[in-house]
C-alpha cells in the first residue's frame, strides 16, 4: 500500500513533452495516408427522402382548404336549422305511428331526422381562432373516409355523407367509401347506388353479401381505399367546420399517432347538435374497466398540466372507436384489426391496446369536432348471439393483456368456459 505521507512523484518537464509528442505521433500514424482528409470539407446537401412531398413554409390559406361542394342556401326557419333541436308537436295519429316505428327500428328519432335537411349547416364556427391554422410543412396527407352501415336510416346516412363533403377540403378528401354490411332495406340498394352517382365517383358503395359485422366491413373499406390515411366514421354523424385538417395535421407530424375528434353529442330525440365553446371547454378521455368495456372520464390533473394550450392533443388510454383517423401504412404495420373478432364489440379496446403496445399513441384532437348520435342500445341483432362480444373480449385479453388477463377472468368467470379461442401472439411483435 502506498504511503500517502511520501512526496508525490512529479514528472519532469522533459518527460511531459515526450509523452505529448508520443500521443501526437500515434494519432498521426493512425490516420490513413490521406493528408487531404484533414481539410474541412463542404457539408453534403441533404435531399428529401424518396417519396416525400415538397412543401412550402407558412400556413394553408382558406382558399386552399375549400371543400369540393358548397352547401345550398339555408333556410334559418327550417326544422333543425343551424344544428337546433327539432321538437314535433300536435302530431297526427299517423305521424305518431311513424315516429314509434322509427324509434323501434333505429333506436333514435328517425321521424325527426327525416324532417331535417340532408344539407343542414351547424351555425357559425364557434371554435377558438387558434384551432383554425395549419402549417403547410409537413403537407397534410389525403384521406379516404370509410362509413359502414347496416339498415341505417336514409336521412342519417346521407346527412353524414353530405356533411363530410361540405366540410372537407377538396385537396384532402380522396373519396368516401360506404360499406354495406348486408343491409336488408331496399332503399339502401339500387336507390342508394343511384343517389351517389351525383358525386362523380367521389362516393363509392361496396357491399358484403352476408352480415359479417363492423370489423370485416371496415377491413373491406380499407382494402379499396386510395388515400394516404383512413378516416372511419359511423353512419349517423355530422362534421363541424374544420374537423378534418387537425386530424391529418397530427398524423403529418407523427404517422404513429392515431387520432380521434372531440366527439359532440347529437341528441337522439331532437337531433340538436351540441356545439363547441369559443372559450375552450373541459374534455373527457377514454378508459376501460375490468369487464373490458369502454367508458369516459374527466382529464386527470397531470394531463391538463402537460397540455400547454387548448390546441394540444389529449393522450387517451382508449377510444370509442367509431370515429378516428390513422395512417394507412401504420394501420397495416400494426396488423390492422383482429380478423377473428366477429360482428361488433370489443374492437375499440383491442385497437387501443394494439396501438399503445405497438409503438403508437392514441390521442383526442380538441380542434376537430364531429357530432354523433349516441343511442342507449343497439338496434341490430347479432347473428351468433351476444356471446360474440364475450368471445371478442377473451381474444383481446389473451393477445394483449399477458398476466393481467387473470384479473379479467376472475371478474368474468363465465368467460373461462369459452372454447376454440386461438390467438396468435406474434401479431404484436
């Protein structure tokens, strides 16, 4: 052991010089014979990646983001005009029966919907001004809007289509794809095909010959889509001003972001559209419980603090799944939907888990507002019974939840008895 009381050895000046010269000579000898390489070269000009769109600086102008079609002139006194409620009074016995049939068939007031214009506007744009600016670089991608329907009311389906056309910039809206999940109503066959001809191939109808459900229908729509992104909507929606641009802008920033609009309620009885506040508003995000059912919750404090202003995306654990946009490349990169899930139920939670566990993030974009008719129950039957929902949830648990699936099974004991659950866990790799 060294005695620290001894005087330390201090190298001589000559020794220091010798050591430094040795290091320099070693470094020079390690340089391959190329004295010119010791000169500073000009930097290599970086070129955009192949396929990357050129873009200008600044913001899109209103003229650039004009829709393909303008709404026809609006009657401010028409039923439901400007998103107002339609309240029928003094109905005749015949009208009362029609109203009751509409509720029974569609689980919303189809009588009211049928009396509201397919072209109605939603009044002035009440969003804060900062919601309405979009950078040109990176450029906004195009989208294919995919709408699945099964025995949908004529007025809600076509109002959804017209709403998309009147509020979507022509340069961004590649097409609207209506996917018929084996509807039985005659008005959704030849009559619908003839109606959409007026849009000159902007609106396309594809059909499933047998009822396969939402998941298979969306996959069919995606398979024929030509847009750079896919935007899924339900068949009873109305789009507010500037709803599409914020969704596509976020995907342009990060193609692994899967984004949902801020969903506003359209009253199922009066079809009143709940408009956004011009002063900002409190927001909700999606969650789930141990039955793997979706629910809403207020934003926690840490998420409110993370967001610097009202334009910031909201990170959400899950989403409702009916209305969202996703990069088409990313959709297929993560395996799209689970094709073994049947009809409807659980696919939104499954997609939420898939996105978060496959390198993506799920967000709600407050600048984008879309109205949706929320029904208290589904009007549709399940060809194989409601047992398919439980089967879908079991597939979800087996594929994505690892050891946490046992919590689900403890709470939902009957699910353990389901047979023939074949899950491929390689899909999340």
